[in-house]
C-alpha cells in the first residue's frame, strides 16, 4: 500500500477496517518526507492500527528515513497482537515482555537483518527473494 496520496486519515482507517483479518501489512512512502511530516504520518497510522486486531507483522518503508524506537512501542500499544516490525533499513524488530515494569509492558528488540540475495545464472533452483541472517 502506497501512502503518498493519503489525505484523509479517517478514510484510511475505514479502508483498513474493511480487512479485519489482515496479519501482515507493508506500507510504502515513495517520496522523501521531512521529519515533521513523517512523524505526523506515523501518528496517523498508529491511530488506525487498532482496527487490525489480528495484525502480526508491520513493515513501513520510507524513501529517506524510518520510525524511531518510540514509534515502534506506540504501534504495539495500538495493536497488541503485533509481533514484528520491519523498518526502512530492512531490520526485523520483535516485541518482547519488558523486565522493567514487572508485567504488562514490552520492549522492541532488534532480531534480524534481511539481506537481498543476488540471483546467479548458474543456480539450479531460484533462491528466495529474501534470506534472513541473524
């Protein structure tokens, strides 16, 4: 889903609500955003996530930057079922229970880096587009 053309965030939330069984969502911004505009977009996206009660994986790609750690925690607060987040640098974050507050909280931990594998003409079988390296 490309978000460059979203102008009405209530309408965007209504659109997402039409797909309540969504488990994985990839959002793309193809244009470069200022930090202020990106922050506003992320706040609006966060406010819409509660309609996706089965969402497990969220990926947000921005041409020039990505969400900060605080935004990762806001995503989880709005969508408790969220288990993974993939950022603009193709890093996979997982949510783990927090040891600081004695229960109920969570932290985001960097878990893996996605690496694009180059296809070679002499490979017998086509490799997967993405491989995971810890």
